C-alpha cells in the first residue's frame, strides 16, 4: 500500500502549472490532464507526466480513478463541473479541490460533492489584504522607529492602575525602544492593586515607576499604551505615540497613532511590532505579552481574533509557563476567603449584574479577589464588591460585558463623591464614609454604618449599570 498520496491536475493553465511545479518539487506523484496539445508538449519538456484529454469527457474519471487527490483547476467552470460529476457518478471517493468563478458556482460545485472550492478572486483579495497588512505594519514600524530615535529618552505611560495588557504592552515598547538605544521608563498612576497583577510584575521583575508629571518634561518622547478606555487624561502634555486596541473615548493629538479595534488586546499589536523589528525576544517580554493577551481575552474565551491566536502561538515557545502558572494561581489568604464568603452571602443579582457588601475589611486587595471570583458565577457578567475600611468605602468592580465600560459606570455613580480609577473591564472607587452617613466609625455604630451605606451604594451602582428595574436575587 502506498504511503504517500498521489495527485491529478485536471486543466493546467497558469494556476495548474504553478501547483504542478510545487508538487513536483516536493517529490509528489502528479498526473496532468489538459486538452491543449501544445501545452501538454511543453509540460512534458519539463519532465512532467502530462497527457492530452478533455476533462469534461466521461473517460477522464477512469484515467484518474487511482489518484488520491484531484485538483480541477481549469478556467472553464462548466468543464470543471462535468469532471466532478463524472468522477462522483463513477463512485470515485477522491479528495477533490476545484476552481470556481463566483459564489453561485461554488455552491453548485459543493452540491456535486467537492471537498474544497477555490474562488480565485477571493484568494487574490485575501492575498492583497495580507500584503496590505504586512506593508502597513512595515510602514508603521518605520514611522515608530523614526519617532523613538528622534530623542534619547522615552516615557511609556500605562493606563491608571494598569492591568496585565497595559503593563505587557509597555514592557514590549520599552524592549523595542531600548533595542534602538533609547533609554526608557515605564510610568503609571494609581496603584497596582490586584494580587495577580502584583505577582505578574514581581515574578517577571518588571520595573514600573509612579508617574511624576513634573518629571515627565525630562523625557524627549511620551508614549501611551492601552490607554483608550481611561476615564480621564490628566497630563498636560500630549503624547507622541499612542497604541491601543480600542478607539479612544478621549481625543489624543499624537504624531504616531496605531489603533486596531479588530484585535482584542494591545499586547497582540505589540507582538506584531516585536516581530517586525525582528527583536531577539526575551523570556520576560514573551511571558508578559502572552499573559497580556490571555488576561484581556479571558484565556481566549472573549472576543478572540485570529490575530490574537497567531500572536499567542508566536510567543508560546519563548514564554516561561511555570511563571504564568504562578501568576494565574495566587494563593488566597484567610482574610480573602472570609471576604469572599461574606460577598457570596450578601450578593444581590439583577440580570447579569452582581453587587455585594463584604462588610468591614483590613486587606483591600481581598475585594479585588472577591470581585474576580464572583465573575465566575454562572450568568454573571459584571461584579461590584464594596466594604468599609479606615472611614472609607472601598469598591472594586469587574466586567466581561463588552457593551459596558465599568470605569465609566463607577465614574457616573461616584465620580463627584470620591476617587474613581480604572477602565473598561476593571475599576475601583474610594468614597469618604461621611458623605453617606455623617457618622464616624466606632464599634457601636458598625451595624448602623453598614445599613446606611449598603442601600445607598447598591442603589447608585445598579442605577449606573442601567438595571435598577431588574429582578433582584439576594443571596442572604
């Protein structure tokens, strides 16, 4: 029994000729049938096994009956249909690839039993788009190189309280800039509050510095990465570089802008630049980018595009998977478990939105963990968990609903009352307790404080989410 497939090309114009040469170069056994005697003679002069035959005639089915794969590539679509019909009527079960001319013809060929239909115009269009994407990236990379090398120092600013996609994108841009001998710092506002994010930064040894706007003037170039969904822009200086996978809600006057809503993470865009700049990819940068893509797509479960997958596939061999496992599975402290239990007990669900009061806390990071864990409950797309500590209401919200910008929701609900930071998928708020209660915290007033804040915070949150009229399911 032959271990290698055998092939027949029926109709050998320019397309068939190119396929035949490629198969022959790979050492395949190829039979070529074409009705043009002069063409067949020329093919034989190239030592190809070519024979004269009209592929629409019934006898051709017998000639190719021992072949495993048939490529019917004539420009005469009616002849192609006849060839397929004759092969299938004879009982041939070969794998058949056929050239069509339009979608209607493609449907007709599929009905005749073709395995793969090729529409040349669609193939050319796809090839043109790929060439356009490649050329555009090359052009963009050249632009980016010119802007970065126009100075000696670069500040890369991640969005406020940065998440993995923002941090990883900043790390990648830093790697590109430093390969061009541009001294680079990654800066951020707010805090790296979530336990996973802190583990991510610490395990990979990523150096991030708090943003000092006065010191920003010392840098020749300013870049914003993954910044589009920031609820506000407080810097007086316009960025020189802006790279994101979202169209910005705010207007940025940047000399270089690369915004690609057709991918699901800024880390995907930065991976393309890493490839275009042909960087020697370090384990740290690869691990950061892969985690950025996975975090932004919820481990490829949310809005994942082919570009995200190909970027992840490129990064995968270079990444440290033990480190990724450590980042993604941080241990839960006893207090975190207590806060999570309290949040589950006190949950209030309207539609796919969950709001919960975790009571009094000491560890604010436990709120982030609780908000993340509750997002795993069936049917839940948005969570908000709040608690009281140090005369302040601390609130953490998360969302995987692409129609909702949770940063804007918290800004609408509490922006005039306290400090709100965050973006489309994760945000925090800190509200002075006195705004709701007029009371100072004391042991005897704990229950009163909880009662006074709980209804006010829940009501404002659900109203800002647009679900105040929903059915409520209380876990308590």
